[in-house]
């Protein structure tokens, strides 16, 4: 069993970084991508210059474009954009044995349905084991072997522990937990809040405003998680506060950088720079879920209003600053 490889579906920045980390943790790794040309290129050059420039692929990684090669893996990490979760899970369901655990590594909420990604996976592969991996972790840091700690959640405690052990290595420390909902909420919501922090930086509104956004954004995270069944302790850990602080701190984050460019005056269409900005695609679903349960999330709401074109950034700042004065907690 332990000699079976770890499978990774999706060879973008995060999939490639996780492949290197899993290999460094003494696993053979099958790295699947949809493009045969890209698989050939990765196998020949041993690098993924498009998504993770300057990083050498570990010897134990086998790139492939044949989905069937994931069938013999002991677990498969799903590392494609959040909005492709349903489609890629359906493709995986056709080749994987039903007992193979799927470990969700994307951060987001499905648009349209408003479904949490673990629920999407469970809907497509009923009864099959599902887990989620999240926490403060930039692909470039993990791929270069810089020390990183993340959380892996699964309702099956023994499986959570086994997967955490399998993926933990010299530079990646994986904690385990049972609160799947809390862990996935932290990852999905922090991306939306990071857009607001980036906009504050881009507009030059100061470090005090940024700290206020992180603290009040965390209060929104906690309210949302409580209402949707996540445990507050989870949100206080790596996958909540940890990832919120990381993503709200630096333009190394694509969500922060997107917000920063909005703050500097770029349009929503220009600001992504062609990069994946999960907070921008999740904002409307997050806000719709919050409204459905009357959860007060003014920062997430302001991000959504700006992205939809209903408010300018100036109107968003006014709306946040002119709310009625209230007790902090
Ligand atoms: N990059 C990071 O530092 C990082 C860290 C933690 C979590 N994540 C999360 O991981 C997810 C992926 O991020 P990323 O940085 O790897 O993005 P990316 O844009 O670098 O890569 C996404 C990959 O998915 C592939 N893809 C897209 N649609 C597909 C489909 N329908 N079928 C198969 N493959 C498809 C693309 O070809 C690309 O290789 C996101 O949800 C992100 O929030 C990223
Ligand atoms: O670059 P971002 O904003 O997608 O963030 C990457 C990771 O989620 C950070 O933990």
C-alpha cells in the first residue's frame, strides 16, 4: 500500500509544488495534466517553466497526460482551479477505484450552485473518501523547500492522519483535523478578503487600514464559519487566520496583487494580469451564502460590489467607514 504513488491532478503552480513536496516526503508521484505536449515538456526538461519557473522537478515525479495512470495511486490530490472541481472530479470518477481518497487543494466556492467544494466532490463521487488541504502556503515557497505548515481535514480521523503523514516531509509539516467545513471555508473566504487588503495597499490607505481589514475580516470569517458548521478553533489556526494573514500581507499573493492593481486604478478585467484569482470568482458565491443566513460580512460585500461594478473603490471605503458605530464583539 505504502509503495503506491501519490497522484496529483493539475500541474499548475500549486500542483507542481505539491508534487515536489510529496516526492521529498519519500513518495513516487504521478503528476497528471490535460495537455500531452506539456507532459512531454515537463518529462524532457524536468521543469514547469510556465507555472513555476526556476524549480527543478524531483526525480520521483512522473508527468503524464493519461488520466488512467492515476488509477493505481493510493490518494489523488485535486489541484485545478475551484470552478473546475465538478468537471475534473467527474473525469477522475471514471478512472479511480471508489475507495481512492480525493484530497481537494483548491480554494473556493462553486459559482452558480454556491456549493462548498467538498460537497461537489461528494455529490459526484458519492461515498468515496474526501479530504481537504489548506493553509498559508505559496507554491514557490513549497517548491523551493522553504518551511511551510498546512492543515489537512477529513471526517475519517485515521485517514486524515495517514494522509498528513504521507505528505509531511523535510519542509512541509501537515497537521490533521476533522473539521472539513472549517478548513475549506478559511481557504475560500480569505481570498476575497485579500482582494480588499490589496486594494487598500494599491490606493495608499496605509498600514493601519490594512491591519483593521485583517482583524475585521477575521471576524467575518468566524461569523461565516459558525453559521455554516465550521469550528471556530479551526479558523484560529493555519487554514483560517494563518492563511488570511499571509494572503493579506504581500503582493506574492495573486489575490492581493489583483486588489492592489484595482487600487491603483486598473479595471477588473485588466487587474488579474491573466493569472488565477480565486477570490474574484468566489466573491459572489460567498456573499450570496452570507446573505442567505443574514451573516454580516461588510468587507466581503464591498469586494463583491466593486467587482460587479456597482460601487467604485471610493464608495466601498465610504460604505465601510460610515456604518453605524457598534460594539466590537
Ligand atoms: N499557487 C499557490 O501558491 C497556491 C497555494 C495554495 C492553494 N492554491 C490553490 O490551488 C488551486 C490551483 O492554483 P494554481 O496556483 O495551481 O493555479 P495555476 O493557474 O497555476 O494552475 C491551474 C492548473 O489547472 C489546469 N486546469 C485548468 N482547468 C483545468 C481542467 N478543466 N482540467 C484539467 N486541468 C485544468 C491549468 O492548465 C493549470 O495547469 C487554486 O484553487 C489555488 O487557490 C494555490
Ligand atoms: O496567490 P494566491 O492569492 O492564490 O494565494 C496562494 C495561497 O492560497 C496562499 O496560501
